[in-house]
């Protein structure tokens, strides 16, 4: 037997809690990332600490939570009961230790596994926890999970509660930075789910009086709503429902015990089913489910005893039981929606009339599109068989684990050379490539029919599997990868228009990005530096001194696969596409893709000057 294949006692090793977390961080916080995505690990760390403060509020202790992010340092302060002083070290450094195992104290807690703050501790270069209660306090400081200092105070005037500060480890989360937009969205969800709670983030106050009704209003243009939001509440459930006048697809916000289940789960599936069943029964007609749910915008939040999620990051509910003496999740939600929504429609006949007209219009459009849709699906299947447009990743070919969904990425490229470079340098397990042929059609103002008639749009829709909503979205990250020139900018805008027009929830849920690629390569015999701006280029020249070789990349196609691997691997830079909360989707589309206006001309002059200057240099 060779040395490489020997298997003895020496091969067996036990890891302590912090070593295991640091060696396998993905098991505890999902994907790592640099903060450009809302589900990157640094935000999960914030959430894990915040969850404990939320649980205190739920238990009736502390109505205000203060959060500060300065640079890479995060501080969370609540005014709850405070951690029992003798257990301050244990609850942040001993696995399977915490108050949430006592179901009496935390009946429907956010998390029950006793891992959260331990993961934050282990994955931080600095971690400090301080608890104050009964006029006394205790604190402890750690480095990468190792206890460095511990203090006890017999007397203190500080208010009771818990304060946690940490700095994520840059050796784990490389070149990361916090984006306040993502943190703010997380905090808004917390206040929607906990009316009466005040969260102060970097001095800005977040508060909600009307729960999920506020969520729908804040995330959507009320002028586009077909009827006022239907807001229904029960002991362990809350829902809000409306339909959009213009949106094509379904859009859901779902939560379990305060967790935003972005991938849905048993509760969201039951909710979708319950909406259809209730409306069919109300009108006494067997409407097609897709017609009832077309353009629906809805939110559901439920509380479950000891929920079971399909991953540590709790993005999809797997539980089928509510717990205690309650029925199954499916039965509970169906019964609630059946009773409450049916009563609402009987009392609000004007809403019922608008809803019926909407369904009949959806039915008419579906029948008109039925032939086109069938042909489009057949073309998509045929194209998929011949692999002309899509180079898929192994996760969808059954060759790797489905748990890696958070890392799945589809690069949308233009031209054979660019798609060829990315295809050769990608991670074949999780990264796929979709190749465009020329510039896409400007879809502004066009109907959904064009998605099926236009080959590029039809195949892109099929590749993403989003025809009937995001429930089965095949890629977590959709990345537009085009040249940094005028043509590339135009293609980006056309693709963003397509998604805004027909699938805005992709952008609302943070799935769409722009790939940042270097403009310059600066190198000498010892070192190569890739630069994404003129400023970075000048810094690189100063660092290397002398007369380094400077290359200006004119397009993605001329970057070799050997170099491209640096730009779509661990050091990938993604710029998230976010909606402007001050403008409706229709206003944005009109501004960017409508007829030329003085305002748009002024915008182009002010914001695209840098890109135009770069093109002129070349």
C-alpha cells in the first residue's frame, strides 16, 4: 500500500468548535462573498447577533435595538434582559449552549440550534460581548474564537441588556465591505415582522405600525396596485395581498419566526395554493391557478414551534407541522386564508369585482399566448439539447450537491470570444454561461408576448426557469458580463430593461448584478496588478515604480482564460443592480428607455462622461 493511501489512527483528528467553524464556514453561514450580495456571510453574521436581540423583544424585554457599522466593525446593542452573567463566555463559545433550548422561554424563537453567535465569534478577528443586569455586568473579548480577556463589575450604572461588537475576519471574508442598503433591507424586515420595535441603524430610525402591509407599500408603487392591500392577521399568521396592474409574474415575501425565507418552502407553497382555492370557491369557478396568481404581490409570516429549515442559513422552510396542538402547516394556512380572505371579499365587493376582471383578462391573454408558448417551450428544449446558447453548470446536470444553490451563477455575455473566455475559466460546478447574439431587443412598452416570440428572451427565460415566478429559479446570481464601452453599456441597459419589464422581482430580491472587469493590467517581471479604474492604475504604477508594462483591456474577449479566472473566482467583483426607491419601475423604464428628454440627456452627460472618456482614449 502506498504512503498516500494509508489510513491509520494518525489520520483521525478531532476539531474543537472554533476550528470546525473556521474550516467549514459555509456549513454555518452559507456562502462567504465580499458583501456585494445580500446573502453573503458578513450579513448572516449581523443577522445571527441581531436574532438574539429580536428574541428579547419578542419575549417582551427591550423595545429598542441600536446597530452601528463603522468601517468593518459591527456593534449591536439591545435593552433586553441581558445574558446571565455567569454564562456570558459559554453562550458565545460553547456549542449547543443557549437559552433557546428551553421551549418555555423561547417557544417560537428565530433559531434553536445554539450555533449563531459562536459562528460570529469564531469568524471574527475581534469579538466582544457585554451583558448588564441587576446593576452588574460581565464582558469577554475573543480573537478568532479564542478568549483573550474577561471582566466582571459588581456595580454599574449602565442600562440592562446585551452589547456585541465584532470585526469579520478578512482571511475568511476577503476584501469585504458592508453595503448599508442590504443591512437596511434586513432591518426593515425585522420591524415589519415586529410592530412596536424600533431599530436605530447608524442614527436612522426604522419602525413599522402596520407590519406586512407596510412591507408591500414600501416595496411597491401603490399607484400600480389594482386594489388596496388586503391585510389579515391571526395568532400565528399574518398575510398581505394585492395584485399589480402592470406586473406579469408573481411576487412573494415569506417569513418564518422572523426569518426571511427567500427560497420559500412549505408555508409559501401552501399560501399560493390557499389563494387559488379560496378565490375559486368564492367565485364558484375553476379558474386556472396561473390566472388567479398572475400579477399577485403578497407576503406571509407564520410562527412555528421548532421549525426545520433546509439549510443553516434558514432560507427555505422544510417543516410540515406547526407544532403543539395545531394542524399541519398546509392545513393551518389553508383554513386561515379560506376564512379570512373569503370574508373580506364578501364585505368588499368592489375589490372582488376588480379581482374577477383581472383573472378573466389573464385567462384571455393566456389563451391568446397558448400556441406561442408551446412553440417557444419546444424551441427552448431543442436549443437546450444542442447546447447552443447555454453552457450549464454541474449542479443542474446532477453532478454536484444541490446545497450549493447559493453559489450558482449565470453569466450573460455578448459575443463568442467573451463567452468562450468565461466558459474556459469558470467554475464548472456552479457557474454557467449564456451567450447573447448581438444586442437584445428594447422591450420597453412591449407585452409578454415578445418574450416567447424573441429567441434570445425565450431561451434566457427558459435557462433561468422563471416563466411562472422565482419559486424554481435555477441560478441565485444572474450576472451581466459586457464590455466597459458604449456598446457594452447599451447591452446592460437593454437587459436590465427586459428584467424590469417582465421579471422585476429578480431585481427586488437582489439576484441581478453587473460583472466588474479590470480596465488595465500593470505588471513588471515580479508582479501583475489588475486595475478597475484610472486611480487604481496610477497607484499600481507608483507601487511597481520604474516603467511597468501597461495594457488597456478593450473588451472581455481579449482577456485570456488564464487571466479571466482571477475575475470570476474568489476575487470576483459584482455591482448589484438595485431599484431606486424614489422611482416606480414604470418611471425608471420611461426615464431610461422612453423618448429622449432633457432630463435624460443631462443624466448621460453627468454620469457617463468617465466611460466615454475611456472609450475615446482607446
